[in-house]
C-alpha cells in the first residue's frame, strides 16, 4: 500500500516496504524444468596425435560437463545470485523448485563420479560442500572394569582358550 503526500507542490510517494520492488514471478518455478532440460553433457573428440608418414591418427574423447547449479539457473533467468538466495527464503514454492536443481546435481555427481565419467575427486568435493556428504570414520570405545576382565579370564580358562 502506498501513500501520496503533497508537500509544496512536490508529490512524494511513500512505500510500506522499503527497497526495490521484487521482480519475482511464479513462472520462475516452471523455468527450473526448462533449465534442467537444457543441461546435457556433451562428448566430443580431438586428435591427440597425427602421424603424417603412416596416416595414423589417435583420438581422445572429451566431455564437456553441464552440471546444474543454482547460480547457473540465476544466469539462465538473468537474476543475480543474491536475489535468487533471497527469494529462496521468502517463497516456499521457489525453494522447492531450486531443490530440483540440487537433486539433479547430486544424482549426476553420484552416478557419473562412481562410473568414472566425472573426475571422482571433484565430484566428492561438490558432494561434500553442496550436499553434506563426507567420508566418515566411526570409532567406538569400550570401557571394561577390572572385575569384568577377571570374569572374562575365568570364562576363557574354563573353556581352555588360554
């Protein structure tokens, strides 16, 4: 809601909420699916070596990765990264749509990292930073009292194990 105030023939418009009006549109949620559909990894090849004497050529296969990211989606819809993250906090439906991007990113990193299509070190790095996945070492410690040790010794002696 706005209020207009006329002070000395100058019209001043006061807004209830300060700052630039939002440009958020619900259609951005649907554009996530379009964005994801445009991102396809592309295989190519280049000549690694060329022997002019024999005419033999060796080729190497390359991969151009198009990994979906929230920042990439921001570029796709021409919206700055801070705005995307701000909308994420305010619009639950937009947050759900952005989660699709992260889900697809995680899926691709896991599948292609495990198969060797993607560099496994880079896949591991992104999975740990963006998806909370990390190597874990689980260690347990058992505390045994002196009485329990004596009891175990007796059991072992009875069974002729020591």
